[in-house]
C-alpha cells in the first residue's frame, strides 16, 4: 500500500475519532459495492492531492463505506485490534472495537495495579470530538468504555503513556496532526466524513 494511502487511512481512522455503535442492518463485510466506492474515493483523494490545482469539490465517506472497507480487511489494524466499527455524528466519532490488550501490551507488565483492567479481550467503545482547521486534524477523546465500564481519565492517560505512545508517539487523549494529500478540512457529520482539499 502506498505511503500516502496508509497515512490517509490513519487520518480517517484516528482524526475522525472513529469507534461506534453496533453495525446497521447489513453486514459490512458482505457489501462489495461500499468497499469499491470507498476505494474509488481514496484514489480520487490521492490523485487530487498530487495536482497543482486540486478540485475543491468535497469527497464524502459514509459510515457504511468506511465500515465495509475495514471489515473487508483493506486496512491493516494495529496489533491486538480484531475488529472495528464506526459511527459519525456532527463533530463526534464513536468507535467500537474488539481488543486483545495482552497483545497490545506485548507481554510487558506495567507494575501498576491500576492498569490491571487492561488485560484479556474486551469490547471497547471510544467517543471522541474530531475537527480540523487549516490542514490540521484535532481529536479529543471524551470517553473510553471497556465492557460497559467507563475508564477514569487518569487511568486511561497512564495506559496511553505506557503502552500506546511508545509505538505511536503522536497519539494521546488529545492529538493534533497534519492532514495528508492537501486535505484542508475533514468534517465529521451525521454518518459521514467530508474531505475538502486545497
């Protein structure tokens, strides 16, 4: 996969804050039309980003397209993340994932009893506010729920510092990063993400 495609998918996955409610009526893995539509839109963003004068027409990704693309295995998920499903509401992304925390921790023990909750396989729901300005993506994680139990922010921060940031230094409960492919804005709307390039 080309580097720009990988970065763009990471932006969609992280900047859009994505993590969600249970899947809608159709199984995204059995929706080849949505996967194909997502692929075409990603190709357009890549080629438009290379243009000296990119078109300003917005590109919209629906929850259905994004979920089908992930379910079809078109994105390599981080180690320990077994499945992912997203739902967008204006300014907010909710994502649900099945996570093997032992794999994320890679056998490392924190020595901190507060982090003992992060072991085994659990369903994780993340709610995040996501916005962009002047080519920068900004994500603030509002809450993380592990098997119906909300994780206190202090414990979550310790886990992120110990196990996530050593692998992904720019990720945290508050993240800011440059959007790729000349993306100027990425707006989270109702069941969609709208990209505008300049």
